[in-house]
């Protein structure tokens, strides 16, 4: 679906996440003449894209009087330094779309006004290859058209879901925002366990990586639920069944994940500002 802009799309921060989104927007047919990038340390690949497509990089903010969307993709720790400088762009009443972890809707309303339309999201790192998933929560000022716009912008890097209550963002952060790290660690553990039963280190990691990534792709392409896929692989009294007796025991993976997700959710709430 072509991304249609009636005003200017301002991308604030063109690092890994912002750069991945920008690439997706251009592939989706967005008019590059309507895209402005604000990043004093823009990566070389972004600068090359600016030159190729004729986008504007770090123009005088006074030249932007029709901002339709502000996509905030800077690191949370520099947010309070960045937002005051771009607050003037709020005069055109744009949609403020944040992909920064830990920053609440209220924190953006403090800068852009209580009547600002704000969408808070939590993407994850597979967005870098177009396979992420992003959850979004909106304040009362966001119109249905702006919600559609937000979803279209985020779809450039993967799936998009909406949560009705911003408080759910903390749980989303714990599951999908931090989730890639759990999968990477699972891969490390699988490889390490392979080594302990006699596999060479490099081969164990190759087997683990291919198994984890291939299983994820099978789950995605088949659309079959995870439990059914697990049962399909498990022969009664076979090797998989024997391993699952350990992993699915009362002290196995589920209670461990319960504690991990609860800890991450709690920390997300602590960090929110």
C-alpha cells in the first residue's frame, strides 16, 4: 500500500530504528519530497538516501510549516534535550508518533500540549529486517485517520497491533520489546548444551541458529499455533518427548519465563517517564 502524505513527515532521529523505518517508507512509495530528517549525526547510508531521493536533512525548522507527522526515534536518554527544540513544529497540530522506549504519552503532552495527538509505541529489533512487531497506544486526541496513518508508518517495519490502555505497553515491552534478547539467549543455551554432549562449538552454534530461525519462519509461514507445531514434532516416547519432560516440568521453562516477564514489566514501569 502506497504511503500517502498530505503534509511533511518529520523523522527525528535516523539511527537503526529510524533508518529502518525510512527505508520502509521509501519502498512503500512515500513521496521523498515530503520527508524531512532531523539528525545532526545522521549515518552515511541515510545521507546517501537523502542525496538519491531528494529528501531534506536538518533544514531550518522555520521552513517546516505543514508538519503532518513527527516520528520521534531518538534514544530516550536524550529525549528531554531534543523535544524542546522541535516543539515549535506542534503549531501545525501534527501526529506525534514515538518509537522511544520508556517515554509516556504524558511526557510528550508536556512538550506539545495537552491537546496534542500522541501515539506511543514499542517496536522491537527485528524491525531492522522488516520483521518486527510494534504495539501502539494513543491518547484521546488521535483521530481515526491519524491512527490509520500511524499504523501505515509502523507497518513499514513489520506487524502492528493496538492496545486500548497505555498501561499495557509495559507488558508489551517485556514480551516483544525485550523478547528478541530472550530468543538470542535461548540460541546461546541450545548451542552450549550441544557442546556439552560432544558437538564442536561452531557446529553447535550453527545448528542452534538455523533451528531457532527456521522454526520461527515455519511458525510465521504456516500460521499454525505454537502448541500445535510443538505437538507435531513430538513423537510419543521419542527424543523430543524426553527433552520436553524436562522443559515442561513444574520447575521448567514456564515458571522461569513468568518470573522474567514479570521482572521486565516491573522495570518498564519503573523507567517510564
